[in-house]
């Protein structure tokens, strides 16, 4: 089909020059075979990365507090090394996870971990439930802090507002969530790119001098693995886009790109923060600190709107992953998930996350993430890169069954 489109475009200038009567139907088919086929391919390959990125941002670097805790604490250059390592780990785990899910047809975390760990899948579910509540609390706390610092809105009004918005998106289902995550990712990239360029123009000298200054690299290896491990726990609940991938080369490419897609906005944000090192380490919300230094009220509001939308996406993606797990469990028993189960699940999780948000943003990130990091490293990262790879290699070695 694509070769037909290629030759069709090849003869198009000749046909026009000769005055051929090109029907509207012919041109429509040509466009669909050529552009739409390529667009569909790119959408399939990039969508898993955009979904992963949309969920990583809130718990990974949305406010900048996470970048300070995991990377900048190791020194500016040590932080860059830690980010590079985390990106490699993300891509490696994504490649193996996506291919295992595609081959086995396991697109929710329950069936995926049953295949990987057997009865040990329950350990992941308990850890993921705790992690999800923690991230929902971080989303709520971050939203409350952002709106309070930017607009003077009462903290708890921002917390309740973000949770209502998350619940509304969850009710839209997989298709709406996929569209929202893919579309908003473009907006997010533009926002972080604008922040970086603006900060570099204002503080480029400070950024370069800080990166060039001699200093300790810290425990950048440990920091990179820790950061990658706690964020990568979000991959198995977000396997629903893998349904669109049909071949191994697609899963490998999608997985390899997922790491950089998710990390690039964080890298831009990190470089912007480096210019204010070490003062930025003491800020609860480094994003607001940088925006205030730039002195543009309009860009500060625009950036906060983009970040607020990203926090909504993250919460919706986490809850949707849990809903998909429940729906698949019902399907295995020949039943349909009750219509009211999804909104009840969303309300319950959001309520717990809201209550947990009272702990405060800095304490949630510093204490909660550190504990769960090692759990996910042991029950997901290590098994998928050992047992998972072994299983895929064994599948390649087994001869196909005779017809």
C-alpha cells in the first residue's frame, strides 16, 4: 500500500503537466496511503512514550522538586550523569516490557506480572497501590502549592480542584486519555523548551559556569538507578497503547524512544535550574522560583496552566491503569465490570490521595519515593531484565510448530 502511494506521488507532477484529469477520489486515496499511513505508524511508535511521559512528569519533575532531590543534590554535573543513566534504564525496561506484553497479549499489569512473577504478582500490586496513592498525593499537594503561590488561591481549593478534574478525565476512557496525553505532550514540550530558552538567555553565563566548575559528582550512579526505578513502576499499568504495536521492531523502537521522550523535558528544566544552584535546592517548588526570576506574569500563568493540565493527565493515567486491571479480571470470569465501578474506584483513590496530601510536598517526595524505589527495583526492574529477557530469547530459539 505504501509503495503504491510512493509511485502515485512520483507520477503526480507528470500527470499534472500532461493535464490528466485527477479525480478527488484518487487524491484522497493517495493522501490516505501516503501521509496517513506514515502518521499512523508514528502515532503507534510515539504514543507509548507520550503516555509514559505524561504520567512520569507529575511524580518525576513537574515542580522541579524531584530534580533537586535526585539529581541536583549530586552536583550539577553528577546530576547530568544520573539523568543519562536513568534514561538508559527506562528505555531498556520499556523495550523488554513492551515486547513481553505484545507477545503474551497482556495489556494490564495484573496479567503481565502473573506471566512474569507467577504468584508474586501480588507484591507488585500492593507496592503499586501505595505508590499510586503517593503520586496522587504529590499531584494534589503540587497543585495546591502552585495555585497558592501563583494566584493566592487557598491550598485546599487547589487540591480539590485537581482531583475533580482527574476524575472527569478518567470517566472518558482509554481513547480520550490517549488523545489527551499525546496532544498535551506537544504543548508540554513547547512550554519546557520556552522555559529553557528564556532562562538560558537570562542566566546562560551562570548555567555554563556552574556546569564547568570543578566539583564532586556525588553518588550519581545510585541516584540515577533510584530515580529510574521508582518512575519505571508506572510502565506496567500503562500498557494499553501497546495494543497498537504488531511487530517486534515496533516495540523495540517504541521502547527505545520512550526513555528520551520522557526525559527531555526534565533535562531542559534541570539545565534551567542549574543557573540558580545551590539556592534552588531550598525551594519547595523550583518551577515557581524560576518563573518569578524571569519576571513575566503572563508566562508564569501559562506555564502553570500547562503544568496543571499535565498533573491531571498523570492522575487520570494512574487510575485508568487500575480500572483496566479490574476490567480484565472481570473479563476472565466472563463478566463485565459494573458501570459504577470506575467512578467509585476513581473517587476512592482520589479521596485517599487528597487526605495524604496534607503531609506536604517536600516530605512526600523525600520520604515516600525513597522507600518504594528499592521495592520496585527488586520486584520489577531486576526480574524484567533477567527473567523477561531470558523468556524472549527462549521464544526466539524455539522452532515454530508445524502447521
